[in-house]
C-alpha cells in the first residue's frame, strides 16, 4: 500500500473531484479548452504543489534554525513543451537577510518532497481495473 493515497472521481465533462484525506477539491479545465472553469486545472495544481511545498520547506528550515520570518512568498511559473512542462521556475521572497536566506533556500531544497520528487522522476505505473 502506498504511503499517500489520493482519489479522483469524474463528475462529467472535464470536472473531477479529488479527495486528499479529509479535503475535497474540484479540478477542471478552462472554458477555452472545453471545461467549465469550476476549479484549477491539473497543471495549476502541480505548480501549486511546488509553491506550497517550497513555502512550507522554507518555514520548516527557518523554525529549525531559530530564524523568525514574517514573510515567505513564492511564485512558480512553468513553460509548456508539448504535453509537459519544459521548465519550472521558482522565486522565493522572504524578509531574511541575504546570507540567512541563502542558507534557508539550500536547506529548504533538501526537504521539499515535491521538488525532490520532480528532480528525481519517480516510476509511474498506470493500471486499469474493471468496475
């Protein structure tokens, strides 16, 4: 059994309800590609996973080192190349002095599960089972 399990249930058209633990969120495609724009598209969630994981990793690294931060803002952008992102750029803004920020960024990169997973591509297996 996997350490983390997420379920997704098709709701018709391009709408999907995804359940992660006690949380359910709607995923959809933009109207311009045939969706109904009732939620973020899957690639937005991928970038959101990167952004939120980096924020949490910086916060964790700061707390572990006794560094008090008032601000951690992350912007993530991705450039498509066919059906995938060719590159993803992450920009972190904090109120830490430059030397402390450098140390926090290095530490955060070591503990961010999402970016570490993306850097070292996991094996992905897709299977089908009949209802």
